[in-house]
């Protein structure tokens, strides 16, 4: 897997409540966007990625030998991280109400396994088409699915970043899971809302095609988001599938 990543606090925020983590030997990639007052969002996102990374290091993910085992593994991993953040929010007054989004990509033996909670996204660029694989857990997206709002109304609704599901917000957590076969030269884009709120899908696709490396993709996307306002923290991971990823058995 060719990998690039970058996180930036943007132009309007005093601190960065996003976090990302790359576990190269395990082929696991994490993006998180924390919520909560003061430093609580920052604590939540960093706790999420560190708890998940520690779980994976201490409980080798390759022992999950089929797609059902991988889903169960990721659910257990997220349950542990959820419990940690939830308990920290209950125990410490300054952390009250903190939570975080999370998006996970895990590649193994020609397949990608994806889990998400909240509105951090995973996209796939294949055959010149950029597709959002994850579904936003937001209030506005719920209204959109129900047919109450149109795409145009949803795009400019002031509640579009109100999330209805987050890691650490409740005692239990219900992630979405997705699986797909991967192909050589597929590009996965993982990002927080600080990117896609500022940069259109068409422009994201152009940047991927114009950039020479995965690191350049991430730098160019952060630069574009800041050029368009940089109202939020921006975090990006770009992954390009190689021949070895497709035929790794």
C-alpha cells in the first residue's frame, strides 16, 4: 500500500481536535474528529486512535481469518475504545460530553474492510469515479434519507455537522461496516469534515489525479481546504493499492 497522511488545524481553530494513525505492518488506517468543549475533543480523538492501535498491536488482527471474524474483531476493538472514552467523560467534569468520529480501513488478502462512526468519510477512486463508501451519521443526512430535505437543502443546512452517533457518546456503539474487493491502483481517501466541507468531490478527484504521490495528495488537499476558508481542522489519509495488496496471501 502506498500511503500519505496529513493533519492540520486549519485557519480558524486554535487547536487540532482531529487525529490519525497509520499501522503499516497491519495495514490498518484510522481517522478521528473529536467533539467536546475545551480540550475534550482533542482528548477523545487521540484516545480513540491510541486505544484502537494498542488493541490491534496486542491482539493481532491477522488472526481474524474471514470476513465475519474481521467484523467481530473491529466491533470488539471499537467497544473497548468506546468504553474508555465514555468512562473518561463520566469521570472528569472537564471531559463531560466528549466523543469522536472514527473511520477505519483495513486491507487484507485483496479485500478492504471499513468501519465508521460519525461523519468522517472514506472515499474510493476507481476508473475515474470518486465514490463515498461510508454514510454520514448526521441529523441532516437522516432528513435527506427520509426525503425531508433535498441534496441542495442538505448541503447548506446549518445543522449539517450535527452528528447523531459518535464513539464515546453512549455506553454502547453501533458502527457501520463495509467490505469490498480491491483492485490495483484503487485510491482510498479517508478524511474529516474539514476537508469535504471546503473542497468539492470533483476537485478532490482532480487533486488525486494531479498529485504524484499519496503524500502530495494529502498536502495539496489540506492546502486547498485552507485556501477555501480552512474553517475546521483538516485530516487526510490517502492509500493506493499495489499489486502486492491484491495478491497478498
